[in-house]
């Protein structure tokens, strides 16, 4: 009855008081040190997340038990100004290896001055993630969406 | 409030609204059921639900004398709003970490 509509991209910006090269490095090399650990998809609690520093590189989380879960791939690696990665976590909160179902995140780093950088992020093609019926089932039938939230709740509880 | 419903940014920024959203993701519920699980009044729950409904994240239907709330089964708006929240938190976290990282050696004590 309903078709999957196009979902407007998400955007966000943040300004950091640091040189552009350093901000790019913090974002990429240091990915696991700043990504909020509650946002992860693996069964195990997240130990760290890794963004491999080259085109075609993997973007994945490592669990405390050593397990790994892919999130996406590096599509463009243009330090220190631009990074494009795919986000392939679908409506069931699982990695979907099919590139046709990959949403994209483009991050741009622009130097406002020698010691100030603006980071702009766009998460686009969100509709590719929505295998309409799957997402509906996930939300209403206690599937993936609920599972992720339960993982989040569990992780939060375990931390206290 | 005449904001565009497509702009989910901020809707889940309120911790209580996020808690309601997450409770509804687990199970469709009435206002009373939600209020029992949260440290706020029924009328406060109703106000948050109205905001979530206006934003397209939540729908409701009458069942006898009860009104049951659940996440919008279309899911698209909910997914987008949730990811919006993820990025808002992630970028804030990044800003703090990047700011705290050591800057130029000449500006720092060794």
C-alpha cells in the first residue's frame, strides 16, 4: 500500500579548535576513542571501532570477546579534507553486504583558520537501508529495532 | 509548534522522550503503562507523546476505552530520527575528544 519514500539526508556540523590535519586524524585514526560505545550492533559489548585508513578499507567494531562486526566500507579517502564511508547497518540492525543497500556518509573537514576546523557530515541514501517490510516487521514485531534497543539497555545496565 | 515533522533532529534529544521512544520500541503501551515505568506524571507522558506524534515518530489508536501508542510502523521517520540522534551525540563526542587532543607542540608544555 505504501511505497518507500525518499528519506531526506541527515546533516550535522561541528567546529573544533584544532588544525584540519589533526582533526582528520582524530576522526579517523582515533575513531574508536570518540565514537559513543553504546551505538554498536555486535552481541558483545564494543571494545573499539576501527576505520581502516584507505579507500576500500573496512569500518567495523571489535567486541570485548574479540568478535568483529562490519558497519561499512571506505569509499573515498582524501586526507585531510574529505572522507566517504558506507553505512550498511540495515533495519534489522545487521550488516548488509549488498552495496545496493548501502547508505553513504560524507564527512568534510574545512580549515576556518590555522587552528579551527569545521566538520560537516551528511548521511544520505537512507532509503536504501529501508527494506520497507523488514523495517516494519522489526519495529512492530519485536525484531531488529527492538533487539538493538535491548542491547543498548543491557549495555547501559552492565556499565552501572 | 509549527516545525516540519520531517526534521526529527532534537526530538529524541530530550532524555525522557528518548526513554518513552525506547519503551514503545519494545512494546506498544498506554499512557498509564508508560507512566508506571518512568519517574514522571501521566500528564507529562502525554505531553511528550504529543511531541513525538507531531514529529511522526509515534502513532496511536483507540482500543475500547484505551489509547495505545506505538512507534510509527512506517518506520522511515523513526529510523531517520534515531540516526539523527546517533549523529548528534557522535559529533558532540567527537568535538570534545578532538578539542582535548594535544594541539601544536609549540603551544603546549612538553
